[in-house]
C-alpha cells in the first residue's frame, strides 16, 4: 500500500522551521500579555475599553483573536494561517496610523506580519514545488 501524503511535506525545510519558531514566540509573548487583560476585562463590572476611544480595545482584542487563530491554523494550512496573522498585524496597526498618525502601533504589527509572511512564503514555495 502506498502512502498518499505529499513527499515534499514530509521534510520540514528551514523556512518552515523559522516560521514556526517565530510564530510560536510572537504568539506566546502577545498571548502572555493580552489574554490576561482580556480576561480581566470580561470579569470586571465596568467596561475595560478605554473611555476616550473604545475602538482601541476592540481592535486589539480582534487582532489577538486573529493572531491566535492564524497561529493554530498555520500548523496544518500554512497559507491561510499566515494570511490571518498578516491580517492581525494590519488590524492592530492601520486604524491607529490612519486615524491618529500613531506609528507606535507598528511595534505590535511588525512581528505579526513577519511571522505571517514567513508562513505565506513557505506556502507559495511549497505550491511551486508540487506543480
């Protein structure tokens, strides 16, 4: 009986290893900081969203959820997971840059986008090899 798995997928190359390591570090660090904040916000009686700009909390929460979902999905479907990680980076940075000129939000976006790009590059490289 022959195996129907893709022979290229059996061997993880350096790009996949680098994307998984960077993705694990980024997701782990941001989850370590942002998930307790989200839990605290849910358990509080008053709103945890900033009073002057409540959309800031909503965007950070959405970005965190997209990042975690992208990271989990990227272990099986690298292209989709990487795209979600890039979307998470854009979610946490673009609105702040456009609305208030806050380029400090790139501190959050660059690691998300970098790890997502590694997954997408690996996925496109894998597709080229299988065609």
